[in-house]
């Protein structure tokens, strides 16, 4: 399964290596598609690829992380 999400980081989490931790904790491949990071906030478009159950667990882990907001990116059918 390949899932694309937007991650929004607040001031407390913007400097934490959360995407690195995600890849170390779960057997997923991460691909940063876009990012805008400033001193107090960050927005990252992230692609997460792996087995369905592992990707779902990885997204849940992100959602449960204080200071990180997860929002799915709608995909265009043509884009895939």
C-alpha cells in the first residue's frame, strides 16, 4: 500500500526527527514529496509505502504523536 499524507508539525515537534523515527519503528519506505519548514511550524507531504497493516499502524502512530496532525492527500485517479 502506498499512502500520501500531509503532516503538520507544531513548534514542539518541528525539530524532532519524527519521519526518521517512523522509518526505524515500522518497516515502511518514506518519501518526502514536498516540505515547508519554518522555526515554529512545518508542513510535509509524505508518501508511506509498505504492507497494508504496517502502513496503517505507522499512520496511527503518527496520529497518536502529540504535536503532529495527519491529513490524507486525495489522489487523482489518473495520477495513481
